[in-house]
C-alpha cells in the first residue's frame, strides 16, 4: 500500500487508515458520524493526496488531450476545467477525471492507483506531438474542503486567493512561504467544495491551518468513510466502485456532464455517438432504497431481481444518517429502472424488497 505523505500528521489526530485501490487514505478519526455531519452542516477537510495526478505539458497538449477524452478540452481557457471520461475504442471506460486548464499545463485528477495505466495510454498515442506526461503526485498533495461553509474555511487561510464561484473553475496563489497553491471549485457531494493542490513541503502546514479553520466553523478533519457516504447520498458514481472497464459512460449517467457531442474526434467517439443516435443503453445506474431492518448492507455485485428474473446488481451501499435510510447505487436494466419500481435484492442473508429512488437521495 502506498502511504500518505502526511501519515504521521494524521496519526497524531487519532486517524484510522484504509486502502483504496492500493493507496492509503484516512478512513476516519474516531467518529465517522460526526465527520459526516460536519460535511453536511459546516465543513470538513479530507486529505485526498493518494488520488492520481498527472500534468500534460508541451505545445500540443490541448489538441492531444482533446483527442483522448470525451469532453471538449479546446474550449478551456486557463482557470477553467471540465469533467470527462477516458474510454477505449469500444467506448468502455478507463477512468473518469477532472481536467484543470492552467497557464502552461493541463492538470488531471483521477482515482488512486491508475496513474501508470493512464500515463501508458497517453504515451502510446504520443507520436510526433509536443506533449510530455508528468506524474506530479509526489510534488503536489491534494487537500479537499467540502461542505456548505467550505468557502469560509478557505478565507481563513490568509492566502491571496479568491475561491472560484463556478464549478470546475480554478485560481492560483503564490505564497512566499508555501509556494504556488491551486484552488479549484470541485464539489464532491451535494454542496460546495474546493480542492487545494499544495506543494508537498507545505502540505502539513496547510492541512493544519485548514483543519483549525474548519473547527472554528463547527467542522473538522474527515475521513474516507464520511466522504463516501456523502457521495452515495448525492448519487455520484465512483470509478472503481460504480464504474469499471466494462462501463459505458452513458450507463453511469456521465453523458450529461462528461461528454461533448459537438467536439472533434476522440478515441471511442463512434460508439458513444451511435448509442446516442440509435437508442438508450441497456442498463443504467440508479438509486435504491433498502429495508430499514436489513441485517447487513449488500455487497458489491449482489443481484437484483424483478418477477424472478435477474435485472441488475448493487455497486455501492451505505447506512445514511441523514436520509435516514439504508441506500445503495446499482445498475438496473432499462425496462424496469423507473423510480418507484419494486425489485428484490438477493444477498447472503436472504431476499429483501427494495425500490428504485430518484437521485440525489432526499429525506422522505
């Protein structure tokens, strides 16, 4: 497992650790429910430095990346970003990713453990292009501030940076002591959120200041478990949990926010365009409400049935303290995936009735 550079810092805060795709994250700091409440009601600070980060440099970087991903990179000016998918020639996903256009480079942020595969994919297609692929994860950490008071927490850092008000916009600040810090508007749940890309030598100092600022606002440091609960409540799919190499972007609902149908050619475009032109995908990611007395949450891959016929499977599940309810995400065939449709969940503990719910999940 690849360790967090701030492992000892988090350990001093009584952190418990977990592994996500072979990379270390803080699971929680002893009270995951309080951490989740902070994300919903005030603000939480989470160390996402184990996520993958690549930079593309060189004169041809924009044209090159535009031919690789599903969204339109050519329209991005410095300070703007987009969400996209990287797919193969059959339209199946290799990852999803946030793309931030900076003055002299394109910064890509995506799921942990995937940097070698994505970099290899890019290198394969760089022939006569002036493009360099650089793994910047060792040089820049990633701290995320999420929750309705996230902007207030950032303002307490004392940096000469104005948090961007529009999603996936970014701004940079040069601090004499901390170096260049990039702040991007990236909500990772249903409310506001910002990602800070911080030089590794300054990471501990910025983390300490951010956590102190969050505490002043009623927030705290939070771990992966609370963030995952927030993500599932918002109905946001995660690659490695709700998406993998068998997933078409449209199946996960990414066609709405991660696919441009007016840009030029890219790898996999023909398949994705054909699906849009000639019909819907055969299955789609849906929200599921589970029984309140469920003895244990379902596991990834547990099957869903309709009138005795298998029609889908679970991808993520959580006990939400906010809804409050047992909820899940899963793929369901299109003929029976409308909200309110009753299904049967089959797990190791038995069979249970579930129903399809609109996303994001809301209190009844």
